[in-house]
C-alpha cells in the first residue's frame, strides 16, 4: 500500500504528483492497465516470448 505524508509546506498538487510517481515506480499503473481487459493465455505467452526475445537480443539495455 502506498502512503504519502505531507512534507512541511507541500501543496496538495505536489502530494498528488509524488503519489503518481510512486505508483508508477511500483508498476501499479501498468498492472491496472494489464488487468483492465481479459488476455487469452496464448496472447500472454506470445507477449512474454516477445519480451524475452527483446531482452536477449538487446544486451546492455
């Protein structure tokens, strides 16, 4: 669970911005988008295979 505490004279906008960054860092946004629609198991396997292929072919990234 992500918690954001106010720092001194910090405005609400700054707190929201910090909260969004924390969510992005945790991968929460990506996870929510991935779970927002059903993905067939074959599509999931294909996506993971592409991701591992990219990782194998592009060293140093």
